[in-house]
């Protein structure tokens, strides 16, 4: 089928409707994938003692965060497998396979026996399930970012592609809302006994629905690009060293900061600011809702001022704000104050998240685009984003929590330097070049 980036129907209104429906269909699966992945982090407050019974609360959370990080360590493998599939078999095929794998991982966690039943086998099985989810999400990001960037309307790619993080954050928000509802219906003892399993059952069922929705998507990878010998080839990808390094640098800073102000923030508000877990869940729910809503605004802004300017703002403002902002959050006197401070950090991070997918897709040609977006993203995400909780809790455990603030600041500076050396992909990127060639 012709590429959506190079063939436009004569009826512009019908073409726009087709693009919007494709964005909705692709992002629905994205939402389910990230819901399933984030549910683990939010539920770990309740199930950590069931799988890691020894030690105090911080050490239990540290062990649960270690398993959370393990899900990130296999992301590069998932990025390679599903990126290769997307470049050779098509974006739709890869997205269907990734959501099916996520369904299996979530169902497995929902049915796992605890340490009291099977001993050390319980955390081993939990790790296996997280590895399956990590493989799935490792492939999901690159493929869905590529698909949504290719199907987007020229001149408005930042706006359209921002819906990847709308649904990514939406999945996280949905996970929080499910926890909030369960917390209002069940006691703490019931949540620890069985309530934490319910969100994983919901996720597995939603993944089946997403699988059928993705079957209806049209393919954006052209047959010519898929048939090329270099399609999905790691060797061909290595011929683009600068884009690879750019994606690695941007993702290191972007992923770390994103997870610090979202998933890690749950533990930080409980362990350091000393709010109740239920209060934290409710606070993060409205914070994430606001964060989700502003993504298209920042994405549309990038269509006007450029991707590079947005990323320079992300790195520069992030480096200046991190230490004072995280210090203030730890001393917050009320949930409202804490929530507003977290939202201020997320506003800066939106300069990255809103265009994260499209700016990377614009750096690579079609035949290695999904692999080029997914693999370096997964590597940096595994090394720095996935370990954010673990590193933060480690600094807490050794009594040097403020050192973590400077650690995060260093990665904002890395993103700033990376953005300085990147081209303006809105104009000079491969997607725009393909459009101009098709028009000619």
C-alpha cells in the first residue's frame, strides 16, 4: 500500500478524517500498552510485601523498583525485534504483535502466586512477566511513533504526533484512576490481599480490544521500502550515526525526567513528603490529566517555532529548575502545593514529550525509521528512564537524597547539549524531504 506520507487523496476532508481515525486507532493500543506497564509501578505500594516480605518499607519498594527496572533492560531487544518487523512486515503488524505480548504479561501478573505460597519462585515469575511487558513496550514506542508521524498531516506533524504522549500519559492516568477507584472501595488490607490484581485483569482485557482495533488500521510503510534489502537492518541503521547519537542523548534526558516526575514521584511524595498513599494517588491523577491535555498545545507550538527550539527550552529550563523544584516538593505543606510544583516540572518536560516521537521519526529514512526510532530510544530508556526509581530510592536509602536532584540535572544538561547539535527536523527531516520529493 502506498505510504501515507507520500500519497494524498483528492478529497482533503476525507483525507483528514482518515488520518484522524488512524491516529485514534493507533493511539488506542498505545494507551493500553502504557496502562499495563504503569499499573505495576502504582500497585507496587500494595504488592511489594507479598513478593518481597523481608525488610522495611523502603527496601521492599527498592526490590519492586528493581523488577520495574528489569522490564526496561529488555526494551532494547524489543526495540530491535519489533522495529525490524515494522520496517520489513509493516507498522500495523508490529503494533498488533506488541499489544498481544503485553496482554500475556499483564494476565500473568494478575494470576501470580505470592511469596507465601511458592517462596522465591514468586519474585522470579514476577520478573518474567515484567520482561515480557518490557519487550512489548520496547517495540511499541518506536513503531507507534513512526506510524503516527507518517500518518500525520504535513505541516501539523507536531500536533498529530503529540497524541502518542497523550495516550502514553493517558495510560498512566488511567492506571492512577483505577487505583483511586479501588482505594475508595477497598480497605488497605484488601488492596494488599487481592485488590492490586484487579488492574492487571482490566489491562489484559483492554489489550484484547486494542488488538482488534489495530487490525483495522491501514499500513503506512510502502511496499517498495519494505522490500529493500536494508529494510530493518541493523547494519543499514549504523550508517546513520549522528541521528542515533541524537536520539540517545535526547531520550536519556527526556526519559529520566519523565519518570522522575511521574512514576518515581508517587514514592517521593509518600516517602519524603510524607503524604498518604491514597492522597498521592488522587493528587497525581489531576496532575497527569493536566499534563496530558497540554501535549497537543506544545506539539502545535513546535509546528510553528520548530522542534529544536522546543528541545533547547526543555534542556535549559530543566537544568535550572530541578534542584529547587524537587527540594520544594519534598517540603510541600499540602497535596495542592505538591501537585502544582509537580505540574510546573511537567510543563517544562512537555517541551520534550509532545514532540518526542515525531522529532526522532524525522531523523531517519523510511526503510530504517521504526528501528531507528525504537532501538536507541529503548537503550537510553532502559539505562536511564527505567532506573530512575531505583536510583532515586538508593539515594534515599543512603541518606543522600539531594544527590539525586543533581543526577537528574546532569541529564537535562545532556539533553541541552544534544539539542544544540541537532538540525531543525521540521524543515530538514526525512519526512519533509519525502513530501517534497513526492510533490516534485
